[in-house]
C-alpha cells in the first residue's frame, strides 16, 4: 500500500535500502513494405484505427465510446472480445459516461463502478487511490494502453482523463496477461489515438476553487493511409484545503495504415504538474488546518512517454502485434510539519522533509495471435513475450526551520540515497475456444524477475531473483436470450522489495481468486446487467516486524494474508426517450487470515466498507421542443462505515454524496451554433467532508466543487 504521507518514509525508513532497476529488451520493428493505398470509407463518426494493437476493434470500440452501455473490451484477454463472452468481471467507463458526469480525474471516473471504492486516504490529488474488491491498485495495477505505469519508491505516473477514450477495469488476478499486478486486478487507461475522420475540439473550463483550464483535441487524416491526433491541456488550479492542482500536457499520435492488414501508431506524452506533498489535515478549535504550510509545500512531477503500437495480419490467419513504450518521471517534493505551533509550549522549530526520484521504464509486449477451426470448435490462440526494465534513483533529506523563517526556508539537502533496478521477462499463452454456445478460456504464464537494491550511502547491494507461474481459466455458456453464466479462476503475483532480518528480499506477494457470475446483454439491446460472487485471497504480504533481539533496523516478514469474499451487481441502460442509467452495488466481507500479530486474525482490514452503492441517471432531451439539447444528470454514492485500523477499535463513519450535471447543446435549436455546448458539473453537493483514518493517518474528503465548461466542436 502506498504510504499516505511522506512522513511515513521518515518514521519507518522503509525506503533507505530500497532499490529499483528495470531493463529494456530491444526488439526490431517488423519491416513494412506495403505501398499506401486509398483510405477505406469512413463508416463511423469517430472511427479509431488502433486501440492497443487489436485488429478488428476499430469500429466496435469507437461505437462503444458513444454509449454508456459498452459491449466490448480489449483488456481482459488482449483480444477484441464481447463483454458478454468474457468469463470474468469487467467494467468499462466510456468517453460518453465521462462527459455525461463531468469527470475531472481518475477517482471520479471509477467511483460509479461495482467493486470499486475510492477515498481511503480522503482527498489526495497526488495519487490515483483506487481500490478494487478491497485491495489497492494505486501502485501495482496502474496500466495505460496495455502496459504498466510502474511504481518503485514514491513517484507515480499521473493520468489526465481528458487524454483518455475509455477506462477498462479488470477485477481479480490478471497476471497471465500482464505479469506483476495486484490481486485486485488492473485499471487500464485507453488513450485517445488517431481518428479516421476530422475531429476538432476546444474547451474552456472554470470553477471552484480557482480552477482555470483550457484544452484541445484535434485529429483526422493527413493523406491516404496517414492520420494524426494531438491533445493538449493547460490548468492552473487551487482546490480544497489550499492544495494546488496545476498541469500542462501535450499528447501527439500518428498512425500509418498502408493497407487493411497493417497499422503502425506512434504516440507520445509530455506532462508537467504540481500539487502539494503533504495534504494531511487536522481539526483544531473547530477548523480544518493543514499540517504543512501551502506556501512551502510542493510536489512537482515531470513525465514523458513515447511508444508505438504495431499490428500486421498475415494471409494465413496469423496476426502479430507489438506494443512498446519508454517512460520517464522526475519528482521533486518538500513539506514542513507546522503542527508544533499548537504545542504547549509552542515549538521553536518545524521539521522539514525533501524527496526526489528519477525513474525510467522500458517495456515491450510481443503477441502472436492465430485463429483456426478444428471441427466444430473455433480457436483463438494467443502467445506472448514481454519484457520490462525499470530503474529508479531515490533521494531523501530532513531539516528544520524556525517559524519566523518559514516563508524563505530552503529545501533540505538530500542525505539518504538509494537505487533500485528491476527486470522482468514473461512468456504466456492463452487459448480461447468457442464450441456451440460454450466459451472457454485457459492461460499460463511464467515470469523471471531480477531486482537489485542499492544503499548508495553504505555502498551495499542486495539482489533477489524470483520466478512465478500464473494461471487462469474460465468457462461461460451464452444462451440465445443473452444470459451468460460463467465461472473463472486466476492467480497473481507482485515482487516484494522489503527485506527480512537476514538481509534477503522477501518472496513475492501472491493472489488467488475463484469467481462465479452471470451476465445479461441481449444482442442489439441497449442494456446490460452483470452479477458476480468471488473469493479472493492475497497472501505473503510484507509486514513490519519489531524484535529487540534483532539488530537495529526495520525488517519484514511475508506473513500477511487477507481474504475477501463479496458480491457485485452492475446495471446499465439507455432508453429511447433519452434517459440513461448506471447502477452499482458491492457487498464485501473481508477478513485478516494471516498476520505477524495473531490477535488481529479474524478482524476486518482497515478502511474496507461492507456496503457500497451508487446510482447515476442522465436525461438528454432529444425531441424537437424548446428544451431540445438540454441534458440533466444526478447521482448518489453511499458507503457504509469502515474500521480505522486492523485492530478494529474505532470506525470511520458511513457517508452519502450527491453529484449533478447540466449541459446544453446550442446546435439542437440553433443550427448556426452547431458544435457549441455548455456543461456544468457539481460533486459532493452537500459539501460533506468526512474524516477518513487509515492506520493512524487521517485525511478529510474533498468538499463541494462546481465546474463550468464551454466546448466547441467542428
């Protein structure tokens, strides 16, 4: 779990001996010799040429983004497979849903999804704190376009939702397809990529608290078989509790499609942002105050990504795909703890902390897909080889400042340096079989993980080599009525970086899940219903161990185990009268089943609510009336109480939150204004700021926000 505050780094010194290194596997791009030809007819308004390199997904994925009832996914099996035929729980948040709800970040994007909870650390714009089935996906399950956005020490890759076409959420272990990933599943962010039709969009936004943003999205054909897209954004924003949320980015992409069998997309991202390094709050004399000083506190992150997606379909039914990316993130953060001003007597100095990290990742995923029949059975066989190399240099420093000098206090010198290097190679194979109404999936994967941790101050080095076998299986029966019951099984692993008392790195954390469910989505209808029950076990979690008999230091054991059992229900529909509805309910029964402290066994893990439910309703007036073009949306999110710690001695209260949206398409009534629209969105209308505590760290929820957007498309 990601530390909720930089002070935890100091208190536990976990990162002192941590190291990171990931490696790059060179792979040559297959020759492309076909000559350019006439572009195919445009058959859809926003036809996507390449989405994660999946051949045949173009039209279906683009059509999915124009509805809140998606029918397909490309993440669960790395093939273009209908959701109704995928034997596992998958939720998809489309571009239309993002716009209907006025979504501004990844937290807002996912919180109307069954099985997902957010806000375990209150309002914290530093990280995308998303939980699936009670487990965190913040550091181990952040994926973009099929490749992991890695985390090593502290820094993470921030995702701007304006740059995305859709979000696909896989629930439960998916290591067969993706290697090291949390037992929770993954959140795969699908980027905007080149369009075959011309698309131009500019947007201006203003709202609470002092948020000003401008964005654009241009794309279309360059010449025959060549297409482009450029997305850009600039934001200057202050949020609740005087926390900054500034961001500037440019995301270009270019597709070359010389023929219907071959496609190459090259894309990039340059992004710079600033927020605060310590958003923790506390209540004093009836007021909410920051531990840190906003004028001193900052967290600056610069990130770059460049990659490509290549696909070629051979005449013999084979399809080769290659997905590669280089990523770089640099972080510089500092904060001060001013809570001593309320001590008696008041503190004469305040402690300061500084953190820096430079992280780089090289990734490549090669896939070979074969489709063939043997008698009455149709096969889709997928074989893959992927490689990841990540390196990280981490620096930490501490200091102090007198209260009178706070406004001009310098950043502490970094005195604690460490490095990490991780290289992972995985080979995998998956079979999808279709026979009559039956759909079967089976897959195996083996990973080799080599990691090195370096204490640059002491000049010591620690190495760890791991091997992990992952598996998955699923069986589904598709009735002609659109009802599809299924069962599935899957395993996962995440390499550990913590050390035991003898100096060795711990074994990986493992996950195992069995799931049964039913899906209902009749062909051609605009509604879907999914229900799932599951039992998920995460074992071998690193746990801090204190023992007076051990040398001074911090040591861990792979003794943590939690078991999660639950039920999920999600329904989506669009009526002909312009009303759409998204409803979700989650029941979670979580239990600590292994722990270094036997007294905790049988308790509920902290910040794991038993009940979570949500409902979003949108009404777009399509009829030719004086209200044509007007759309109204309203939502409610309800979460039951949870324990503040694994000791289960105190509880966080349950809460209900109200959201709303309103938009108007001027072109519906005035053709001269076609493409111009206005939208207003509001979250947490009642301005509830509940306190959420997790293992001693307490945060407050985000207050009410209201944003207005003026958009023009042509």
